[in-house]
C-alpha cells in the first residue's frame, strides 16, 4: 500500500479529481486530496488559472508544502496540471519521497532543483497534442529517468470525468498504469 498526496488542477477539487482519488483508494492505497482553493471550483481552465494567478503560484506551492508537513515523509506526490507544481516541488525537495505521478503537466526540473532525485521513481501522463504543450518538459524528465506515457489526442484534463476534456479510454489506461506504478513501489 502506498500513501499518495494528490493535488487538484486549476479547476479546483472537482468531482472528477475525487473520483480518480477514490479509484486509487479502492485499490488499497491511502490518498489525501487537499483543497487548495478552499471549496471553489471553476468551469473553465482559463477561469481556474486566473484564480491561481490571483492566489499566486508560490502560494499554491507553499500551501501544498504545508499540507505535506502534517503527513509522513514517505509519500507518493501526485498532481494534475496546476497541482503538479506542489507535487513536483515536494518530490524533488522533501526528503523521503517514495515516488511522483505527474498528470498533464510538468515543471522544468531546474525550477525546483538541479536534478531529479535518483531514488524517487517518476511516472508522467500527457496527450501528444495537449494545448498547454508540456510534452517537451516531460520528455526532458523522462531522459533523466522518468517514465513518460503519451496518449493520442489534444485534450488537457482528460482524466477528469467531470470535465469536457474527459477521455474514458485514455483515463482508464492512465489509471491502470498508475495502479501498476503504485504496486511496484511496495
């Protein structure tokens, strides 16, 4: 069993994020899903990003770090899009990380440190024509030891069943690969 700290995307803590977390939990893992927006959700990525910009990206990372401080160290850090920021920061900088799962986005490795920690397994998921175009950043992380899965299509939040980008076939494959990754950490 793995303990996962999962951060939501720019739309907030949607029913789709909760459902994804529930599926991981149903496989026997423990999942903590903090609400970094204090209950607010947004119908569009643009509105959610505008809210995130108003809060400040550094504040979002700091809030994620604050949540982690109250939890054990040997966590798997996971994030959807915007949630990748605190997840990746923690995976790269907090001692004891057990793994990282980055969905739909990644941050250039140099933003949070000089390298990816050798003892922290990394798995990433993105559609090849994602409009936010983080594929190149993910490819760089893959060269440094991460595992990258790409999916055909041009959607961004394709794993969130409550959002219009949802792709059930791709999302199912992401979940299967996520479960395999978590099982491999045991």
